[in-house]
C-alpha cells in the first residue's frame, strides 16, 4: 500500500497545503537542500545504492513485511530523493504525503544506520524533510500545538509559571508526610545538582518529582530545581524542524543553570530531551562545548548506587526486561551503564533480542507520539515487531528510562494484550531503597 492509499486526514496538514504553490515549495526546498544541508546530504544522495538492506532495520518495515514503501530507502525515495530529483518542483499534495511519512512513519531512531553498508543516516535526512515541512507550515496539528506551547510558555504543556511552582510545592508537601526533613529547593545558587525534568511530569506524572526528591534527600545531594522559564528540558521544536525555537529553548536551559551557578545538570528519565541538550540544541547555537556539564539520570543513578549513597537492601525479585531508549543508547552509549543499574536493582533480568544499539524503537520517539490521535493506529500497527520481541521475554515488567518510550510501549502492550507493565528506574529505586528517617 502506497502513501497515497493510506493518507490520514489531519486538520493542519489539510489547511497548510491548501495555501502552497509549486513556486513556494521549490523556494523552501532549495533553501534547505542547497543552503542548510550542504555536502552531507549530497554525499548521502550520491552514495545510497537503493540496495534495501535497511529494510530489516526499521520496525515499520518489519511490521509491514512485503511493503517497500515502509523501508527506510522507500521513505527516502518518496521524500528527500524525490525532492532532489525534481529540484523541489513537487505538488502540494506530494508535500502532504511527505509530511505524513516524515512525521508519523519514521521515529528517526537511526537503527537503519547500523544496517546500511555505507552508513547513511536516514534519521538526519528525515529531519531535513521535517525542516522543509516546518518552513512550509505543513506540520501535524497536535505536535504543532506542542511546539507553539514551547514558543508561548517555554514548556510543552502550557504550564504557567505559578502552576509549575505550585506543583513543586505540592510534591514537597506530599513527600514531607513520609520524609519530614525533605525539601525541594528552588533556585538555590551554587548547588551541586540542578535537577531538570520534562513538562509532562508536573502535568501528568507528578509522582516522579516526589520520587526524585526522596532519592535526592536520602542520598544527601546538594540540589535545586529551577523556579522560572527554562525548567522544561523537552523539545518538540527539535522534532518539528523549528530549529530557531529549539535554539531559544536550549539557550534558556543553559542560561538558567549558569545563572544559578550549579556544578552540573542532571536530566530526568527522558531520551529526546537529553539529546536536544547535549547534542542538537547546543550545536545549533554554535557552542564549542556544554556551558554546564550534563548527565542523564541513568549515569546519575549509577553514581548513587555504586558510591553507596543509595543502598538497596533487597533487589526486585520478579523477572524484568530492559528497553534501550534510542537517544541514550544508539545516540549516547549508555547501554552498559543502564544494565549495571538494572542489575543492581533487579534479581532476574531477561534480555530482549535484539538489544543495546540494535534495540527496536518504542515507535513513540522522534515526536511521532506527539502527532496525536489521528496517527495512533499507525504507531501501533508499525510496531508489531516490538510487541513480538516483548512477548518473547515472558516477563511482566519492562524497565524503560524514557517518558516517550513508556507511552509507546504502553500503547503496544495494551493493543497486543501483552499483560506487561512499564517502570522507570526511579520507580524501582524509590520502591527498593533504604529510607532511614522516613515515617
């Protein structure tokens, strides 16, 4: 089935393409392909052999066996390679199709890079297609709304400044019922750690802030959380191709940490947010190095456990499996440290196959889950292969240190009736750690 046959109606895509002309499309395509992209794109285009070896890498392709339009090279043929062949002279309806492919049928997980004999980065190429779509205004409605929230409020959930502070104070108050001496310090200058979260935590998962505060308290960490804009480390603008706003978000994040003179930023359990701060946003801003050192929570939890600041008297006994979030494993190399942490917490760990840098994506990352209800069916059907991999482990619990991974995994677990549950590492640490002084 080709993209034309599986087109899904999206309010903003329909509205945006109605205002396009072939001249406008060509102008924008040229500005990206001949301006922003440069030699890297040209090299990929000239070296791609259309061999199809990437077909065995992509979860969409593996879940739709026999349909070449879902393969990475098939997606490039329908998007960027067509734009380059035509010098951007395509119709508005073709741009609609390209937007649907780029935003909802590719997570930019980069598993295909490991299968390509010449190392073509399909994720990078699809990100350029999204950039073109952003400049044309052709972005799915739900993720566009999230990007607009970033622009208006500097966080993705339209959380107002007083609501953010109220959420932190609420969690402090809740936690002090159990830990009487616990505090969530706000804007404490000179702290060792600035703890940074994504906006869905105060909006939907406030218990994670509670747990993080308890862990910091029990470990005796000199820490703080930010009180003003810049606290949200998530970045849907990176996913929509709004790189200018991505740069604003990362600058605000770094400048907040610099203003507080903290020694380092500890990022919560999120993959894309970590990537946006350590790898993408900082380079867009032209920084030679990070203005403030950054660690992911996997690294931070590893430190707390190996130094004995957090003690685990008894491990989690039920069998678990580990999901490797793409952005911190393929993108950053935390696969072994993640396993060390999980093994320090769990008695019985069953590995998925494949795993580590060859892990199959959750099908939620790359902004795909943020494209909303119209495309949920695409995600669920596009990741049957991950459901099969999960089922083969025979376990009840999946450890996944990433918010979007939780969303994607929970959707396929529910749809394919796997009877499994997801857990963050913070969930386990809070559940298992010694809690002296707790009431």
